[in-house]
C-alpha cells in the first residue's frame, strides 16, 4: 500500500481535506454521513483533528478508522504531544495500529486550559520535532508535520521558524501541511525560502474558506494569519448577509486555489469545517 507521501508525489495535483471529530458521542452518525459525502469527492487523504491534551484521541481514532477502513481513503490522524507523556503517546499509537492506522500529523498542540505552569514546563515533549524523534525511534508510524507561511506566531523570526521546519524534515517528516493563509504571496515567499533551506518534501497549502464574519475572528486569533485588504473588503461588503457572505467566501477560496495551482502549487489541503456541500462547491470550482 502506498504511503500518503508517495500518493502526493505520484499525482500531478493532490486534494485533501481536514475534518474534526464530533464533540459528543451521540453525534457520530452525523459525522459518518459527512465523511460519506466528502468521500464522494475522491480526496487523496483526509486528516482528522485532535482534542487538546488527549481528550479526543479515541474520537479521532474512531473517525480516522472509518475513513481508512470503511471508506478506503488514506487517513491522517492528528497527534499532539503538549499534554501527553511518552507512555500515553505509545498507548495512543498502539490503539491506532489496532485500527489499521499508520499515518499521523505530529503536532505540539495547544496548551490545555487546565494544565498548570509546572506541568507545562516539565512536559515530556517541548516541540513537535521531539515527538517526531520519539515516533521514529519507538514506533513504525509514518508522520507529517505542520508549517507556517507567515511563521508560527510564537516564533520571533521567519528564519528561526525555517530552522525548526528543517529539524522536522530531518526527524523524518514525509510532507508538510501549511497553516491557513489568505494572501498567496506569503505562501510563495515561504516556499522559496523553504527550498533554499533544503526543504525537499511536499508542502500542501492549507486553505480555509471563510463563510461568516465570526469565523474570521476565530480563525485569525487561533492561527495568527493576516487578513489582506481584498478579503477584508469582502467581509465589509457581504458580512451582514449570511448567504452572500457564504458565496463570497467560497468564491475567494476557489480563486485563491486557482492562483496557487497556476503558480505551481500542486497540493491543496482544504479545512472543510465538516461542511461537505461547501467542499463540493470548491472542488467543482478547481478541478
């Protein structure tokens, strides 16, 4: 069976999705229906997000298992280390293996709200690269990493951020998925600087369609992404009309992806927000 990295490299263009697990156990049926609808769009793989501090690891695995074993689409399960000890990571990986899962997106993750300063400062893994080193030494999981076109918001310079990215590649990251961005020039600049730094693995451009004004506030505060004037103008023009804003947000994402593709960006990762209708409209607009 091909690895996800091999699939990406073998295709002229790759399209992948991100989904999140249901918050409540009773919502799994609806989540599976969402996945069924997304699978009809023939993505090359689907990534599944992870709860802070391990709170949703079982839900992540259950959703990823459905993608991998029922839909027969490669699944990439997010795995964060900020709230997990080494033994807990091994337990989670063992659970993944039992579910025929072999790929993870290795992340540091956000600090859990109930984590004390003492716990945070004495954690087993300070950075995602340390989790990758551990996975490579202790497991046979394949793994990818995250990258930041505008740099990680905690990192003081773009150059330092690239040094850390190279460390991830050196630890065995087989490909990268970028944080969301709204201005393609940031991605083109990042891609050029990454190549000079020796980054040779594929980089998927992460695109999040913004279909409501509330979403932009949440997304920017979590990602640190900047909002270009062209997109701010769209929000100002259509933000008061839900349907117009939805259409404008999808149109912006389609135009953003088309521009990326025309500039040689072959791999696109769509943050679907579990909205298959929206994903279908975007895929129809770019294929």
